[in-house]
C-alpha cells in the first residue's frame, strides 16, 4: 500500500467516525426531547386526573401502551383546549376509555347438522 492509499483510508475512517459521532449526538438530543415531552405530559396528567384515574391509566399503560398513549394525548388536548373544568374522576376516565376503545367483534358460530 502506498502513502496515498493509507492517507485516503485514514480520511475515510475519520469521516466515518465523525458521522457516527454526529448520529449519536442527534439520537441523544432526540431522546432528551422525548423525555421532556413525556415529563410535560405527566405533569399535565397529574393536574387533571385524580389519583384513582391516574392509577387506572398507569395500569392500562402496562398492558396496552399504544392505547394508553392515545388516551394521554386526548386528555392533554382536552386540558390545553380548556374543556376540562375539574379533575377527571375514575368513573369519567372509564367512560372516556369506553368511547376510545376499539369496537370488539363478537363471533357467533352456528353448527349445522
């Protein structure tokens, strides 16, 4: 290998390492932004949900994280739009969950013969 080839390999390797460092930095910034957003959502939920409703939402989050995230977003939107006048109780959260839950299909199997 000549000196030119080694220099070219070094340049490529340095460029590759710089790109990896930049990608890692972007990923860390994105994770930090996501943590801040999650923190803000949790603060809003603490203000608008009573303890039992918050406990129910946390339980749902363990079993159905996507559904819980959608419910959280709906609650935050309601709070930010000013539609909530008081804290949401557990019963009110149950009603909201029933409205937002996807409809279940019931299958009825009939055997002939």
